[in-house]
C-alpha cells in the first residue's frame, strides 16, 4: 500500500536533485522487485496453507469415515449383545424348566421306588405266609404227594363225569 510509496518519497526528498530519473528508476525497480518477492512469498504461503488445508480436510474426512465405521461396529456389537442376552434369558428359562422337570421326575421315581419296595416287601411277606401255610398243611395232611393236583385232559364246560358233552353222546 502506501508504505512503500512513502518510503520512496522520503528518499527523493533527502538527496540533492542531480539525476532524478536514474534514482527514481532505481527506486522503482527496487520497489517492484520487493513487491514481486512479497507476492512470491504470499503465493508460497498461500500454497502452503492450501496444501495444509487440503491435508487437514482429507484427514478429517478419513477420521469421519473411520468414526462412522466404528459406530456401525458398535451398533452391530450392541445388537449382538442384545440378541445374546435374549438367548441367555431363553436358555435360563429352559434350564429352569428342565430342572423343574428333573425334580418332578426324581420325586415321581422316589414315589415309584417306595411303592415298588412296599410291593416287594408285601410279596416276600406273602411268600413267607404261603411257606408257613404249606408247612402247616403238610404237617396236618402228611406227605406232599397227597396234596398234588392231578392233571387230566381238558374237560369242556357242561360235560359229564367222563368229560363228554351232549354232542359227544348224540348218535
């Protein structure tokens, strides 16, 4: 802006007016070269800023993409956790049902075992009673041969003493 022109004007006032145009041209050339250098420096700075800005935007976009991917993974994991919790609850309920059924079966088995043990004891008592009855009958009637039943041929119902029916006696 006005800073370089003011500097040029100050330099022109201090020196005696010998050859004004040589001096003015030299000052103008210096000013132009300084302005060109400043323009180059500004272009370099702008280029560096643009490059850094582009890198920052690229990094930001990459990080944003990474964040979105991680959020998707978190949502997937959260859904899997919820499903696993529901499955665990179902399995716990099934285990509880199975434990209840096992207890019921164990109780039923215990009842059946007690009933069977009682039936076995009753059968043993019955066998002992039959043995005692046989001893008593043998002592009263004598030998066992007299107590044996004689096995004979089949006698149909409504038969006479010889085992013949009306149809057997018919001519």
